[in-house]
C-alpha cells in the first residue's frame, strides 16, 4: 500500500478495504491533500471516515468533484428527489433568505404554518397535528417521547437491523450494531423482532413475522409502541400488504402505537407520496425528513392525530430551528414541484422500465441473487451461489468501484446489496446510461 495514503483508511469498517485503497491510488494529489486535511481535522467515525472524494458542486442528478469529474448520484442520502439545485427550490430559498431566514422559537411564521397545513392536506384526515425538527433523528426522538406520553409505557418494539437515527434515543430503537457498540445501556428498552425478508425467508413466511409482534406484545404489556420503516431503505425490504395489514391489526388489538419512519422514502420515491398509502393502513405517528428539505435545508417532521395532541405541558422537541422558514420554503417548493411536474406518475413509469431491465440482468448474471424495488428505490443483491445465498461482498465492492470510476455513485448495503436511489427527476436516458455502467461492472466482475 502507498504510504502516502495509508492514513486515509484506518477505520475498521467498510471504508477499509483493498478496493478503497485502489480507489485512493487513482485520485490525484490535490484530492488526496484535501482528504488528508479532512481526516486531520474531523473526528473520525465509521461510515464517514475517511471520505470517498471531495465534491465541488452539484446539479440535477450529478455531483461534481474538485477535478470536474461528474457522478450520477444514486445515493444522495435520500434527500435529492427533486434533484440538486432545482431552481423551483433555489428561487424560493433565495427569496426567503431576503425576508426571514430564521424564526425565533417563541414566534411563528407564515411559511412554516403553510408547510404544516400543506402536509396535513396531503395526508389522511386523521393525521392533522404536526411538529417540525431540524433532522430525522430528532423527529424520531420526538415520536418516542410523544408515544411515552400517550401510552404511559416505555418499552418499544422495533425491527432487527433497522436504523432510525444516530442519537442515543434513536439507536436504542435501531438495531445496527455499528451505532450501538460501546454505548452501554440504552433507553427506551427495546424488543427486536426479525425483519420480514422475503428473499431470504420466502414470501410465505412473512406473516409469521407479523404474528411474532403479536406474541411479543402479549408477553410485554409494558410495550407502548412499534416503530418501523414502511419499506426498509438500506437494503430495500418491501413487505406485502397482508404483512402491514396484520401489523396494524395487531397494534390496534394491543393498543400499541404504530410509528412509521418514512424519513428516507416519502415524497414520491415509492411511486406514491407516502409509502403507507400503498398498504391501506394509517400510522399513529408518521416521521418525515431528508428529502422534505429538497436537498437544500435540513427539516424533519412528525405528524400525528388530534387525539394525541395532549403534550402541551411538556417539550417534545423545542429545537432552536423548529419552525425554520428556510426549511419550510424548501419543503413547500419540493412538494409543489413534485405535484406540478407529475413526478409520481413518472416514477411509476420508471419503476416498470427498471423492473424490466433488471429482470434481464438477473437472467444474464447468475451472481444476481435478487432484484427488488418499488418506484425509484432498487436493490440488486449479489450472491456467490444462488442456492446458499452467500453474500458476494468482494464482488459488490468491485462493482461499486467500477461504477464510481465510470461516473455512477451509489451505496452498498449489507455488504452485497447495490442500493440504487436516483433523484426522481432522472430522465429515461440517464437511467439507461446508469444501467449500462452497472452492466459493464457486472460483466467485468463475472468474467
Ligand atoms: C429510516 C431512517 N430514519 C431516521 C434517519 C435519521 O435521519 P437524520 O440523518 O436526518 O437524522 C435516517 C437516516 O439515514 C433513516 O434512514
């Protein structure tokens, strides 16, 4: 290994690998210099240290690095539905910046009220009470506090391996070891049930996972809430309608609140404005974030029912940037753009196209164990052997770096799942170009 870059990858996680080493060795000295400065000044943490590259600008579906190389961004931390620097958004933000960039918390402001009203107007009538926060993790924290206040119960049921944010309260209900390691005792006390994974466990087993919730709640009368992503973002787990109907029924029967975390997947990505619409269920508390701020400003929200507007004597959030006029302006612009430009209909058409193309890939490349997706969120799962389903981790990494070198950026999840999450504004031509790069990568790895 080149000694000049050794210090860039000292963390014991996915960022430490031969593939990453080779990636650094082809970056130019100017980029390596910036990466070194980054690594020298920021606290190191897994997943984001060391960084992959240094970016200069973004536009539409593209990130551009400091050497002018462009990447189609099929990751975007799930904030980039309407594309980067969308003028619908930036014009509204520039105007807002000139009038009211910040709103002290004891006051309210028109744009925040308009956003809350807009969200309520788009949701089922029973979801009509809103609270904003500066980020998704904080929204999850507010949801957990509200659930305790409503039910008087502290235990929560969650799904193994799930992620709901990085703070102590959010990791208590998140199952990712990387976030929980060394953290000692976590509150709320959480009971984890397995993820209903249709690829590994088979579609027929799915309802058994929902029945597990019933068993757990029967044994734990002190559990007040069940929290889950409607569709799991990281490795794209898409439950069936009967699964969610059963979960809703179980929660109702046990008088347990259903908290749905749609922070990465709401606002059209799944082919509907909100994912839960596809399951004919309504959550008791809905968490939104990420793309709500249109890839420009951090803003998140919880939305719940009138009957749960009972916490007036405590502070659920009380965040300095609670009713952020900039966040609200970005969110309103994002929603208007999504609706005015008929993005949801477009996403539905893109889903059919991608499904068809990836199905052809699956026939062509035996290393693809599974393809799954909805709207514009897709997973291509690579396996060493379709029978054993052993994860093809090195192969997935090789595919990733091939794609990065050819101008396509995405995330590998669970070691072997290529997660494809493009902006919703992507054109059919751009989708085709991206799929061609992935095909080239699969060919190069398979040969
Ligand atoms: C499902 C889910 N919930 C919560 C969060 C936390 O959101 P934030 O990073 O804005 O705090 C994330 C972030 O990745 C997420 O994917």
